[in-house]
C-alpha cells in the first residue's frame, strides 16, 4: 500500500517539477541572451507604474513620462524622461 | 490596412500548420478576406493540410523572383470565399525569402484588400522563422504542454520583441497570443502535464485558447480538410472559439477539464 502511494505521489508531482525547472531556466535565459527584447516588453507596464507613482506628487499627463532603452556599447541604458508641469 | 499574424513556436511539430490552416479558414468563414502564406520553404506542407496540393503551379518564391505574379500563385480555396493560399516553394531553401521580396508580396496583398494575412512559420530560430515573424502585427505562439516547447516559446517571445520590424522601428510591440495545443486535461489532473495556467504563468502572455489532443486532427489532415471544418470535433470547436476570441468575443474555455467517460468507454479504456 505504502509503495503504491509512493509511486502515485511521485507521479503526481512531475508537472510541478516541470514548472519549477522551467521558471528557473527561463529566468536565467531572459537575464542573459535575449535581454533587450525582454526589456522592451516590460516598458509599457513599467511606464504605467512610474506614471502612477509620479501622479501621487504631480499632476501630469500620460505623454509626460517616456521610457526608452538605448544601447551603449555592451550596456542597455534605461532612459526615463518626466516633464513636470510649470 | 491588413493585419499580419504569424503562427510561430520555435519548436517543431507542435501544431503551427494545423493552427494556421484552421485559424485562416475560421477568419474566412467569418467573412474576412484572408490569405495564408507558407513560409516553410523547402518543406511545403500547408498545401496538403489545406487540401490544395494538386493545384499548386507557382509558389511564394516564384512571386518574389518575378517568375510569376501574385494572381498566378494565389490558390483560391474551393470551400469558402475570401480565402487564398500562397504555397511555399519545394525546391528552394529559406534564403530565397529576402526581406524586400516578402515585403513586396505583403504590400501587394494589402492592395488587394486582404484583411488578414496568416504566416505559417517554419520551426527553429533561423532565417525562415525570422522572416516569417519580421513583419507581423500579431503572433500566435503555439505551445505544447511540455518543457522543451515552453522554453522554445520563450525564446521566440524574445525574438518577437527584439528582432521584428515593430521592434526595430520602436513601434507598438507585436501583440502576442498564447495557444496551448495537444492539451490533455486528464493528464493535467493527474499531475503529469503542465496546466494552461502554469504555462501562462511561465511565459507571461495572455492565452487565446487551448486545443485538446484530438484524433480528428490526424483524420482531417489525411483528407486535406482544416480541422475547424469538422464541427463535431473537439479540436474543431476549440479552434472556432479561438477565432471568435481573436475577433473580440468573450468565450469561456472549453475542453480544459477531463471528459466524463461513459460506462462503456471506461470499460474498454
Ligand atoms: N490538437 C492536436 N491533437 C492531435 N494531434 C495534433 C494536434 N495538433 C497537431 N497534431 C499533430 O501534430 C503533428 C504536427 O502538427 P503540425 O504539422 O501542425 O505542426 P508544425 O508545428 O507545423 O510542424 P513543423 O514545425 O514541422 O512545421 C501532426 O501530425 C498533427 O496531426
Ligand atoms: Mg508546419
């Protein structure tokens, strides 16, 4: 009986194991290799969140916050521009 | 202005061509003027899945090279109006697809009033897959619930976001849709297959739909019928839902829980 349960439970876990392994390997691959793409993908959301934070202090329009990624040599530089109201 | 949709995956054999055929057929069934292009130069297969292999005279590369015009190469589907197929060349290799050439063909399709252009990508992350996704506005990422397919999909997402025309021009990013195919809910339940929620968690893109593992897919391909035309099949219905959702309808997911087995089925399992 015990033995049976052992096999059952180890089988039951393979999807969870797969998920965990994938999350680790993908996080690693994202942080090296194809980095730029992932930064680009994050920009719209990041821009929205930055906008929300700044709006706690200043009244600004959406187009007053811009985010850009520039490549300088080996580095990606994240450029944030906020135009404040007069 | 036409919308260019690439069906892509990185990994081979996950259901891109099956999906391209069903999806394009579904759009045409809804009355949208749709063209479907086979980018798998050298390994032409879309013609077989669409059931038009005996009507191929000229192909995509012939048009690019000016050996035929688009009219001569486009094959009109016999089952539905508004659907046209542009087959891949069987005798060339993928380098024959230059970006100027592909761009020219796409612009010509725009001029002819096509609303949707579905690009069936080859597997891999080489030139063929790059050129298939380069001009895309939206992408269907076809993924099987299996570790290597999920990882490869993530690679493709990186490429969509960095190597596409939209990325290069700093335009709005390509709109990504996850499509999980060959899904087996009973195996998900017993814990030996990744669940659709796991895959969306890992890849972080919205899910357009789930296609169950379904014997009708093979049967439909045997007879050259896009599976979406098999109204009674689960895969066909799931693809119909996907087209509906793509066009903005709010439809619940189906076929994502194990089928209730009848007594006899259980007996002969
Ligand atoms: N939902 C499904 N249920 C069962 N079988 C399926 C399903 N989807 C695809 N298949 C089968 O998987 C195989 C591969 O499908 P398909 O040719 O569409 O993949 P592909 O991604 O285009 O492959 P390639 O990378 O070689 O171009 C085919 O035999 C097809 O019948
Ligand atoms: Mg294919």
